[in-house]
C-alpha cells in the first residue's frame, strides 16, 4: 500500500521502480465511507499481503506529513507509522484522474486496476471494482475476503485478462440470483455477472 498525495507523485513513484510492465491498483476511498472504514481497519494487513505482489496507491493518504496539509487527519497506522488523509488532496487527485481518463468518480469506494507498460499508465484497458455496489449486491462477502482473493490471483498472474477471468469463474464470488438476477435466464447469469463487475473497460481518452 503506497501513498498517493498527488497524481504526479504517483506517476513518479511508478516510474522510479524501473519496471517495464506491471498492473497497478488505485484504491479510491474515504474514511467516512463504510467500505472505507473496513479498508482502513485492515490496511496494515493488506500492506503486508500485497508486498512484493501488487502496488496499490491510495489517493489522499500518506505518512510523515508534519502538518504539510492543514486538513490532514490521522486515520490508521501502517507498520506502526501514522497515516493521514486529506480531503483536499483526495479531491485534487480525483480531478486529475478524471482529466487524464474518461473515468468518473462514483462518490463511493472503488478499486481501479490499470496496465503500466514502457513508462505509460494506460486507461485503455481498466478494471473498475465498485466495492460498495459489490457489497450491496452480495457479489462479495466482505472487503477483506475480496482483497484476499484478489491478491491470491495476482500472486500467480497479474494481467487484467487473467484477473477478470479468475473472478468470473471463482465459485466464492457469486451473485445471489434471487436478489438481482430474477429476470435473467440462468444460462446468461454468469455472463451478466462477468460483464457488470469483472469486465475490462476502455477509459482512455
């Protein structure tokens, strides 16, 4: 789990890793959201779980601020270090993200998975997990179980296609058909779930 005070800072950090090809996660949430609270409660665990696996950047969050951001508030700890959140820096990051892509913030918690290749962070192929909707529709049991499964998948292969296929086929991630698939033939249910939650979208400009 990595801080992302600004969009440009995130890009500089990605480039500094000198990795030619990777899958990058941008975890978008706020401390006042229910899903955000769940994420922050387990953030230290996610940090260790994702280490040497997948880089997740958290817009608006960071450590060692020393009052650099007046609206910053300590919201969690990672490896014993206070991490703070700034609404102002979060909004600035979201604005930049919407400027460089066709993505638009839902106002809730989202995880974006993007392709990085040869120094370019591309939005042409992007997975967008609406975490609040996935909880409401009972597609996932909990936020911790979702990240546990995601990082298990990423440990073996981090391509977006493989992540999408793995989630679509995983028996642990099923939609309750009585709740949201009442009018859809059972033969189309899996296709519907795959398209709604686990497909790869083009959000490039």
